[in-house]
C-alpha cells in the first residue's frame, strides 16, 4: 500500500512537471448555477419568505387609514373620488378609525359583527402576514382574524366568479414583483379603516416586491367604476420580523363584551 502511494505521488509530480511545456488546455468543469439576483429565488421568482410586520404609520407618524394617495391619513375622507352611489353610502358610516372616528354605535362590519375585513382593508391592521409559495398556488396567511387567501398561478378568473369576502385572486411574477389580480367581491366590506365603500365591480391589483432583505413593499390599485370616478392607488411597507404569528381571532362574544364594558361606559347618554 505504501509503495502504491509513493508511485501515485511520483506520477502526479511528473505530470505537473511536464505541464509547463504542454499547450494550455481548458478543462470543462461542472456547470455552475447562476446566482439569483437580490430578492429572487434560484428559480427566478421573487423571494417573499419570512414573517412581515405591518409598518402602519406614515412619515407624519399618523396611522394610514385609506388607499387614496391624495389623502393617505384620511384627514378629508369625504373628498375621495366617489360616485353619487358611494357618496350616499359613505354618509352613513360610523368607523372607529380616521377623521370620523367613533365607537358610539359604530357600524364597522368588522368591529360590530366580526365580519372578515376583506381585501385590501386587511393590510390596514397592525398584524403580521407570511407567504407560502408553490408553483400552482401562493398562499397568504394573515395573523389578523387568522385569514388566508389562495392566489392561483395556473389559471385565469372564472367567467362568472362567485362574489366572496376575499374575492377570486390570480397571480403572476413580473421580474422582482408578485402581481395579484382580484375580482369577485361582495359589497359587505370596506376598502379601508375610514369606511369607504365598494361595489361588486371592485377590481384590486396588488404589486408586492422586496425592497431589501428587511423591507417588503405593497402597492395597491383600486378600480371600481360603480363606486369611484377614477382608479387610485397607494403604497405601504412591511418589515421583516422574528416575532411568531399568533392567534388573533375575531370573536363576537369578546367584541360584545368590550362594547358593553368599555365603549358604552365612555359614551355620553342621549340628552346629556
């Protein structure tokens, strides 16, 4: 065994000695996988992995309550480009957030009945979300009310989708962005915390991309010709967190108890 090792080493030495007088030859090596661009997985699709915490406050330190970029803090929610139909519905809202904030007899469907917040309002809440990316479906899991959505990557919208709380969503990848197209909503949810209504013609486009390792940008465009005279959009940022997602259910019994024991006791009785 020792003799074989000496002969093998001597043979390698002879080859290396002769290599200086032989013409240089390129030896093909194993194919190297191209390194993914920042924010992209090896397959070329955007990397949305991680748990994302909502950065709910804007540069003025005020909670962002609307998707209208012209009035992101909902200081003048009545100035949104509403049609007469939507303006009439908006006059009756009593939201617990924004310029019209009140807990006195609120008719917020989430606060009053524990209804699902819908899309895109669900992004307004200061709770976490995460993505599960598969080739055919991308799932979005929301900590608030433990909601989830299925974004179909292998089909288009049905010709006559059923109207639901979260709508029918289809998606695609465009460069470093994940684009979600959603239609098929019912009219039971609000667009935002301020109480802006929408119709069953609501069409929502979400563009999601990773700005950096720790930042995720969400851009929302709303198009609803029955409720608004023009499309409008806004952007917000989520930040990567190590905090685990917890159980954040909306229980009607707890909402009722909070209303009776906290809210009602702080309201002024009629006539006083």
